[in-house]
C-alpha cells in the first residue's frame, strides 16, 4: 500500500472498469482531506499538484507531507505533477520524489511532443519507480470547449495515438477527446466517447498496457462519467471543483463568523467540505473498496 506510482493502481482500474480519482490540491488542508476521504472509502487515490503550488510550497515540502500521510494510510497513494511543460522541471520533481510526472508538450508539433515526452519518460524511469503521463491533442478550456471538440485536428488521432505511445514509452496516456478544463457552460458537453473507446481498444484490447486518462472531470454529468469508464478511462482529473469548494467554503465560514478569528475552524470547515466532494467522486468512479 501507501506510496505508489500511477500506473500500478491504474492497470487494475482499467481492467475492472473503474477509475482512480486524481485530485488537484492547492493547499495542505486539501491534501489531508483527499487522503482522509480515500482512506475512509478504501479507495486508491492520486494527489495532483500543478506547477504553481509545487513552487509555492516547495516540491520537497509537498513530497515530505505526501510521504508522511501516505505511509500512515491504509491505501495506495500517488503524487502526480500535472500539466508541466518544462522538461527540466519534470526531471527535477522526479528526483524530488513525485511518483508520476505529466509532461505536457501537446501544444508542440507531433514530433517535438514525442521528443520531449520520451526524454522525460526515459529520465523518470531511470530515476526510480516513477510513471509518466503524456498528452496528445488539445484539452481545451471552457471558453473554447465546443470549438475544440468539433475540430478533428485538435482531437487525438487514433493512429497517431498508437505511434505516440510506442515512441515515447509513456506509462499512462491522456488523449484529447473534447473534455475541457474548468466548469462546462453546457449541460451536454460534446465528448467523443467513440474516439476514446477506439484508442483504448487499439492500445489495451489484448491486455492493459497503457491506461487512459480523462482530463476536465469537473462538471461532467454522471452518465458521461459512466460512458468514459466503459470507454477505458482509468484516471479522472478533478481540479476546478476543489478550488471552488475551498474558496466558497472559506468565504461562507468567515462571513458567518466575523467575530471568531480562528483559522483552525476555517481549515476544518474546508477539510470537511473537500472530503465530501472527494467522497462523491470516489463513489461515481467506482473506486470505493478497491484498495
């Protein structure tokens, strides 16, 4: 249990048609909440940080807290660097103790994306028990989600996806299928489930080799989540919902207790609200009891 890379918990998820929740945290309170929620649910979990929090707190600080929490937890936990576009910084955090690294060179040309992703994969694999995630295509923001989803050129091409995975040596793969970062502005986001299923069939039809990742989890209808699970999604990224939960909870608590001046109570309110959100996601993803 305890400290693992992403691939070793995602292979089982992909084979059994559930997904591991990957929760982007921006505070230590959120990290504690993710671990407490997953432990209570007996679910494997991935703690994610983007580059900014890793620099704000210091990667070594986050790794130390992660290891302390994970070593005491009864579940497998991965620490993941999300959407890093800097090859050297990816290498640095692999050395620091992150157990999964995402190099996001998806805005580069196909060949340059392969080159950068392979460089990070080769380095991370040599550095230790570290898995690597790569991305192909454009995962949009909410402002242009429909535009991207309707543009064939910006979605992951199944033929290129196979070549990309084979040439880079990545462990887990995030194909662009029309999902978006942020909160969807429509109740019916345009997602290419068939594209996801086709890529999964080609990569993993003969046995799970490279589990697939779904970016832009916040706001997806539950029926979409079920379809993406069936199509091969084995890791769901949830970021925006946790940010909103943190800010909205802190604001509401402070406004209701203006005479209190007790940061510990604010933190506790935030932790409990985050636990509720993470627990709901674990249930939707089917990972409860899978640790």
